[in-house]
């Protein structure tokens, strides 16, 4: 039993060491911050696509959507053009797949 406790502690120490090395590497290469920034940008895009699809289902135009969301109409039009293919449902997941491909 004592041996099992020691093995468990050694495993815990090893795992902590691995996490430390990973975080050290991420800090040196900018990986952690870069991944965080990419995640935030992806989240913003996902949310924007969702909002645009909702507004399209209400029959709004590019200019109306851009005004309501305080976005550039050119930025909206790319998503708008893709979303039109999925009318009348305007499925945000389908739009995102095509937008990211």
C-alpha cells in the first residue's frame, strides 16, 4: 500500500513537471497568448455570424445589419453572401464551415 502511495505521488510530480514544461515552452514561443487570441477571434466571428443569420431571417439588408451591428458593410457582405445560400434557415454552423474553408 505504501508503494502505491509513492507511485501516485511520483505520477503527480511528473504530471506537474510536464505542465510546467509545457507552460514554459508556450511562454517562450508565444503559443499560449497566440492560442488565446485566436480563440477570442474565433469566438467573435462565431457570434457575428450568428447575429447576421438572425438578422437575415428577419429580412434585413446588408446596410441595415451593418448599421445595427456597427460593422463595415464590406465585412458583413462576405458573411451575407454565404448565408444567402442557406436561406430561409440561415444555419450559422453551415455558414461558419463555408466561411472557414
